[in-house]
C-alpha cells in the first residue's frame, strides 16, 4: 500500500486504499522493482519509496531462515 509516497506492508489488510500482494522473497521484490510493478498495481504515477518495505522483507526472510521455514509460499500485503 502506498502511504505518503512510501510503500508499506499492510499485514492486517486494514489500511484504506488500493493494495497488492508480493511474495516475501528478495527475488520477487527485485523483479517487481525492475518491472515497475508497484506503481502499476497501486495505480500511482509518483515515485514510491521502497525502503520500509525492503527492510520489512529482509527482516521477514532473516526470521524465516532462522526458523528453517520456507518463505516462498508467504506473501506480504502491500
């Protein structure tokens, strides 16, 4: 979800506005950046700051790795 030109995770899916889903992997995140998918999915033409979402994904991936769980099936609601 875009909030003040910042891409944020809406884990509870309760924030108002348009959202999108993303697999909680660095690969999917990088592909979305490369394809400019966030702007299209959220229907915004302004540049979005992805820093907060990147940190959230890195934390999520690191925590999952410590727990030896697969992260490919997990998604992040943005």
